[in-house]
C-alpha cells in the first residue's frame, strides 16, 4: 500500500481536486448535526403514536409504532452511530460515527446496519399485512396468529441475514485494497490509505445481487398485500358498512403515502451508488451527499406520519398554537409590567 502511494498516487493523482464535500469531515459534521434535530423528531413521532392514537386505530397502532421504531433505529445508525464513508464502486469504507470512536469492530457495525435495514423493510411488510388481514375476508390471507408469527419469524430472519453470502467471502485486506486501487479507484481520497478502511468483498455481485433479491422479494409480498386489499375494498362486497369501508380506504391510502414518500427518500439516493458500481464510476462528493440524503429518510417518515394521520396533525397544530399563545401572553404581561414600572418611576420623579 505504501509503495503504491509513494510510486503512483503522490505523483500521478491530483489530490487538489478533492474538496471539503469529498472529505469524511463533511460527512461526519453534517450527519451528526442532523441528529440533533432528527432524533427528537423521531421521539415526538413515537409519543404521538403511543398517546395520541384514537381507539378506532387500535388495530394498526402497534404495527405503526414497530415501523417507526425501526425507522428511528436506521436513522440513528446512519447519522450518529455508524455514519459510513463509502468508496464506491468498491464495497469498502470506514465508519465516522460514535461506534467507531468507541472502538467497536467494523464487522459488528456492518451487521448492526444490516439488522436495522432488514428490520425496517420487514416492519413495512408487517404494516400492510396487518391492514390486509383486517380487510380481506377470503381465504387469501394469513389465517391465524400462529401462522403469522411463523411467517414474520422468517421475514425478519431473512431481513437480518440477506447479506450472509458477502460475509463468507472476506478478502485479505491489504491485497484487496491494492486490487481496488489498480482496477477500480486509482485515485481515491487520501482517507483510503487509512488502516481503518475495511473491504467487505471484492466481487461486488456477492453484495449487490443479494440486496436486489431481498428488495424484490419484499416488494412482491408488499404489492400483494396492498393490491389485494384495494381490490377487496373497491371490487368485492363485504359486511362493512359504507362509512366503515370509506374509512378503511382512507386509512389504506394514508398508509401507502406514509410508506411511499419515505421509501422514495431512502431508495432514490441509492440509485447513483448502484449505477456507480455497475459503471465503475467514482465520485466521493456524490457518495457522501447520497449517504446524507438516505439519513433523512427518518425525518421524512415522521413528517409524513404526522401530516397523514389526522389525530397527530391536530395535536401538533394545537401544540404550536398553544406555544404561540403562551409566547404572546408572556410578551403582553412583560409589556404591562414594564409599563407599570415606567409609570411608577415617573410618579416618584414628580414627587
């Protein structure tokens, strides 16, 4: 590594082309700054679900909370605990988060990140299965709680282990870094030569293909639950009253929006990274910004959660209005106090 750096990198690579946006300092400072706002927002979303969910939404309350918790964990991992600095198109990088500062092994951090990602997608599936199970009265649904427990045991197990093939092909780190320098990224940022950089795998297909397969399998199941629920509501007769059916349509559409917008925020920034892997393209600033955008997934999820669900939206509006009224009252009382003080001083002056 040092020989490559002395003989090739220092003489052939233009290090001045890398700016602040390419550095790990930009990624760490931005991510950790976001966390001061994002973490309290996630706790507020949890408070709304636990204490402000009306009784008519009790069937969906705990699956919503489960989804929100996994969303918050994923966000905390991205912005605070792990904060990965990737060297795409290779599957390598290092952590600039709190866990790295505490000395937690990078392999443990990778596995924790995968658990949060798998838990997030599994909880999305659980949300729509919950709606599907309540709405559909035909045989095309999970029949009882025992079957549901078994089904979601394997759903979460797959989510926690879908990257297992990548862990079986861990390369020699020094040799792998040299191969990456010679075949993928001849002129990376200087951070690449740091001993903390970890190469998960050299053959990217062992990482990319399991991810694509996992997303595909999860998407197929989710689409079935969503489309079959809509079909049952719009095209079949049921024992529900018209008012109840309209209410369930509203809840289902709201759940779709509540999931679709944050998932878009999560997946869209991944597209440049996946394209970079297939095209062997390197742009560190773009990758850093993509990681930052992915970390905003939790914020968008909480905002949409509050906006879509009327009880949470009304509570939030009332909370802000109360704060505004309290501030105006405080200003009014202070102005009256100062006015009375000035009058008293004037009176004493005359006397």
